[in-house]
C-alpha cells in the first residue's frame, strides 16, 4: 500500500521535500549525475515544479477533509 494518497490512516499528502527528493532521484536515474546545488538551474526548475505538485497534493487533502467534515454535519 502507498504511503501517500488515500491510505488506511486517511489522506496523506506528499510534502514538498518528498516530491523534491523523488524528482531529483528520477532525473538522476534518467539523465545521470546532475548538480542540484541551491543556485543551479536544474534545482530551481525542480523546486518550481515540486512546489506546484505539493500545492496540488494539499488541495486534494483539503478537499478530502472538507468532504469528510460536511458528511458528519
């Protein structure tokens, strides 16, 4: 079972840090050694997309929470 998404413990969103690490690992796996230092172009690109993905995960968590709370009202 996945650690994120809808789990037996409820909806668990991925954090920015997890998304960043997964993205860096995937890029390294596909493209080889890359420089992810804070000021590198690739690190900035990864951070931009990781932040956007984290916002989507958080919106899904908020939506799930709202639906659960409204069904108990």
